[in-house]
C-alpha cells in the first residue's frame, strides 16, 4: 500500500499542490496544521497504518520531519520495519538499499535544514502579524527627522548633539540629507 502524507507547508507547495503530485498513492493522509507538535496524523500513519513493504510518499523531507533528529528517528523506524519513504521533489527513495555519496547526503540534509528554518521563521512572522505586531524597523518620526535636518543645516550642533536631541542616528540623518 502507498500512503501519501501532506501537511500545510506553504514554503514550497500548498496542500493541493502536494496532493496533485501523489498520483501513485492509494491513500492520502492530511495533517490539519503546520505546527511541530501534535502531528497526530503522522504518528497514526507511522504507528498504526503502514506495514512492512508499504510506502510513505511526501513531496519534501520538511513535510515529513521538523528537525534532523526527527527525520533520523522516522527513517530508522522505517528501515527497521521495512517501510519505504519516497520523496518526490528530490527524487529520493529511502528503502535501505540505495547508497548515496556523502556529498549527496550532506546536500539533502542542508536543504532540509534550510527549509525547516525558513518555514519556522515564516510561521513565526505570520503569528506575530496576526497578533498585531509590526514587522521590521520602527518608523522614525517625520518631525524628529525634520528637526534633525534643521539642526544640521544651522551648523551650530554636533552630530552627537543632534542625536541626543532627536534620537536620529548619524546614518539616518545622512540618508535623509541625500534625498
């Protein structure tokens, strides 16, 4: 039996894009959230559904696991129970028989870790924005910038005095002077 496993992971592909690539799957399991914890559908799939000789199909390693240790645990369990893992986007079949070169393994691990970091960063930014937090540098007051430029133009103040009075850094002042 071939099981597809999908979870919300908009870094590369949406759920529907992932499912579209799983034409060879007999049954598709869909996780209803993207969080690292409470991956109930994956746990049920690995612990209860698959049997020796079955295949788990995912589009990317980062869909299957949330860390290198998590990935290693899943692969060890799969090899011990003679379960095949197929990773579509990198054309990788993990079945215990195919030998990869050290550089190929490092490339896959590097890509996996990069994807996990990108996903967690994007997820954190989305959650923060949902709570009303502003992203990026705080905007400087136009009044303070205007006052800093006026003080600079009088040539009576040092840059340190301007910064002290307006809280506008030297770099910000010069950037606005160039405009």
